[in-house]
């Protein structure tokens, strides 16, 4: 059906054509194969660089709202009696503007609809989550030392980011 007719005699193929496809021929197959290996290695290296330099999953920090206060944080009598909870809620009260500008790495923004780390302490959620409590303690301590929000975010991403 159309195309070239097949020949029974394979001896009519030019020897130079056969040689250029041999694995040992440095002018043909090996050069082409090496180029593909180099291109593949470069693609893998590029993928590694992209993966390693991307921000931590979900670490898009919210902008702190102007005039935010600790008014909505649970009062002491309403905080569940879990280890570390009272200290974490106190830390949130000391630095509400900082916590409002920090993403919570427990991913509660996706599961519970929280806006920021501060939101975790407006309910009992923060008392039951070691990530929320740890982030609040670190953010409050760094804010008390006068560190910038960018430095606080970076430290939280390093310690709690995934």
C-alpha cells in the first residue's frame, strides 16, 4: 500500500548508513545519545532548583490589618486547660498586629477558614494545636526583641513550614 517497495536483499543498504547508527560510532548514535543525557540532567537540575527555592507550602502571609487589637482573643477563663495554652494566648495578646500578619502553618486557613495566626486565638483552636502555640510564642518573643515582621515570618517559615 503506497510507500517504498520492500526489497528482499538487505545488502543493498549503503555501509556508511549502517555505521552511523552503531553504538560505537563517535560521529552518530553516541553523540546524539550524549546530548539527550545532558539535556535530561539539566532538566532534573532545573526542577531541583525550582523545588528547593519555592516558598514553603502555604506560606503566603497575610497583610496585617490596620488597627487590629487583641479584643477578640479568648479571655483567660475561656481558654482550655491544655499545657502551654495560657502562655500562647498571652503571647497572642502581647503581639496581635504581628500575629495578624503571619500565616499559620497548621493550614487552618484552608480547613477552618482562619485569616491569620491571630484568628487561631479567637477561638479554642489555638489551645489544641502545637503549631499555633509554637508560632505564637516565637512571634511574640521576636516582636518583643524588636525584630521586623519579615524576620518573624522567615523564622516561622523555617521552623514550622513544610
